[in-house]
C-alpha cells in the first residue's frame, strides 16, 4: 500500500525518508502514525527492486535523498492501473490514487474515479438497505438506536467521499 504513495511522492520530487513519513502521516490523518521501522525496510526493498535509489547527498544536510527510477515510474503506473481490492485499506489506497491523478493520463484518472465512485455508491446503498431492514425488523430491539446511528454515519461518510470525487473531477476538467 505504501509503495504506491512513495512512488507517487517521488515522481513529484526527490524526498528524504523523514519527509515521506511526514507527508504520509498528514495524508492518512492525525491518528495514523507510520514508524521508520515500517518505512525503512520498505524503502530498502524498493531500492533492491530497482524502483528507487537512496543517495547520500551533502546538500541535504546529512539526509539521504530518495529518487524514483524509470522502473519506479513503471511500477507506479502498474499500481495505479491495478484494481483496488475491497479490504480494510481500500479507502487509503484510493486516497493515494486520487492524490496522484495528475501523474497519469486522463483515461486512467477517469477510470480510477469511476471505480471509487462505484464502490462508494455500493457502500452507501448497502448501509441504506441496512437502515430499512433495521427499521422494519428490529425497531423495538435494544440495539436499534445505536445500529441505526452507525449505519447513518456510514451513509454520510460514503456521501462525503462521493462529493470529494465530484470535486476532484471538476478540478481535473
């Protein structure tokens, strides 16, 4: 998951590991921390795979400069084209993809947005159906109120994501 983010960030500019971590934590949100114990092994693995180079650079005040290679650009495009699996990291992966749309051609950008929109619409529809079923079958149950609130929250979150995709689409046009 972080491979896509790292390659996308390096396509904008060379970065240090510290800067990659800082940007990643800001993209993921205030409650998400990324340890160097996770980041450094991934960077070493990517360097071994030839998708990036870690360079000693005296101009960077002792920090190592990380630079994407041509193979890294190809890998980035491959990851951008890959379908996103429905799992716990789906929203994060789409967040990385949506933040990198200007690095791919317009057709791929539109496909990514369409795929994300379809997943969020389906998610919203599932929670809306859950609300109907809960109301119809469990209105007297002790868990009804909390289950209803949780499902309503999920509908609002899906709608927020859909509004966000609309905003991105209008910015790309």
